[in-house]
């Protein structure tokens, strides 16, 4: 019998049995503690190092996970996120939750010291949250590039089922944006675009040419 997953709460309908349901993001066990302050609210403090303690969010009542049955849909047989009611334009649809991870890459390719390779780079559910150059004053690892991402492949919420608009509609009706959670922590979010999302419509974003280009061949 497979091990019981440590869900944050009871998952919504149609939730896959192999994915842990989250109501707040989780830090990867390898996430460098020096980078945690970059995720937190911009509040100066002279006390002990801040901790990453995001507040939980609930599954939005305006969206639902549904199986995709349309034969022409690129993700037929899989799952999508749909609007249960009209979602006005410029509105937060749902936060994108997952595992927060980071890579630390030396500026010079000949120097491998201190390198922290990113094991999430091949995930179809991984989004870039923050990138810092080797000379950015906020970067605690001087001489190395920093990349922080959120991966919902094995742990996430319903936002992981947002599909790309290509082959489904003429344009996206939503987009990914970097935002702030209930406690002020940095997070990725899904927002409706200007025209809004009609009742019963699938929430669709643009994954970007880079996402598709990396999966050709």
C-alpha cells in the first residue's frame, strides 16, 4: 500500500492520488536559509533571523478542477481548471502553490565551487519566482547567480491544472504574476486578464515560447 500523503487539508474533487495537496507553499529541504529573507515582507528587523511561515489559503470557491473530455483539446484525458462563475478582469484567481527551491550558480563556468544545481529544472510545473544576478546587492552569495522557483509537480494546489491556451482558445484569459501572500511572503499567482473569464470557461494562460521550445524534439 502506498504511503499516505501529508496533505495540508482535504483535497478538492478530482485531486490526483499521487500529489500532495497544499494550502501554503513549502520550502525544499535544500533551500538555502540565506535566501529565505528574499521571500519575506520587506520589513527591517534587528532581531533573530526571520522564519518562513506563510499563512494557509483556502481553495477559491469560483474555480473547480474538471476532467478534460473535448477530443480536440491538447490535454484531453487530463485535468483543467474551470470557472464556476464569471471572474471579472484583473482579479486574483488562485495562488500558485508548490515547493520553493533555489539554485546557486557560480558566475564563471570554470568555477564549480558552491554550485547548487536545480533538480526541478525539467518539471512541467515549475515556475520562476525570482532571479538575482551575481552583482545584485540583495544577493547573499556574491559571485553567483541565484534562481528561485516554485514547483507543483508533486506538491501543489488547484493552480497546477491551469493549461496553456494554445490549441484551446485564440488567446489566454489569465496570466501568471508574482504577488504577495496573506502574510506578505512572495509567491506566484494566477490573475484574470482584462476581458475576464466566463462561467464554465477553462482558465488558460500562456506558458511562453521558452516552455514549448524546451520540449520540442
